C-alpha cells in the first residue's frame, strides 16, 4: 500500500557545483561570452536551478542575461550559428545580474544571481550571456571553441554547449572595440 501513496515529486533539493575550467586554452579575452546550457531529461528531476556562474579576467561592470523563452534557439538541433538570430536583439533577454567587479585574472569571481536564478525544466535549453561594459577586450577569459556543435561539458544533469564571444562594451551591439569587423 505504501507504493500507492508515494509522492511524484521530491520534497528536497540537492546542491552540486560544476566547474568547467579553461586551463589548457585560456588564450582569449573578450567583452562578453554567450553560451547555451541544457538540463538533461534522462533522470527524474523536476528542475535544474542555476544560482551563479564564475568568471575571471579584468572584469569591470558585469551583467548576466538569460534568454526569455524556449523559442529563442532551436533546442533539437543546436549549433553556434543558432545564436545569430538572438545575439543582437535585447528583446530575447532578461538581465538577472549587475555589479562592478575588480580585476581577478587568476582567481574565479562568483557572480551570484540567486535572487533571480535560471530555472531549467528537463530537456530545456537557455542561453547565458555574461557581459562587461569595460572599454577593452580584456574583461572575460573565454575558452574559444572551433566546433559549431561542440558540447563543452556534460554530466548526468547538465550540458554546456559552445557559444560566442562578444567584442563590444555595449551589450548586444554588433560593433567591436577596434572599430572594424563584427562585434561577434
């Protein structure tokens, strides 16, 4: 009889930290980085909650943005080129963090947005955009990926995919700090 009264949702939360490091390829710095995260659907998990990310670099005035809805990118056949439609249009995004940070070139600086966490349902993908308004391209260290469909990290609950680097001190702007070429 106890099996008939078993709850369908867990009454507890588990906490786990994931560190995706760039020890081998830390040769690029940019004004911003944009990358998709996806909650896996294989395990019986009702939601995945992301409360912070950590970055390093010269930092400065940082913001963190997340896509508003599932229609922002094609979740079934994601590749980096899917970001082209949303990367210059702020209407696809919600700002969840804003704070000025001192330089932290070697040690990761945590950007805590627990008051506005990113919540992913099983199978759902959202894009995180971390941006600095510093007037140079030294703000955020980023592991540049050359694969259009690369999964950069994966575990039982989460996948982090290749994204795009941004070279403008203004969020979503297509002009870069050098005055020529694309901001992406």
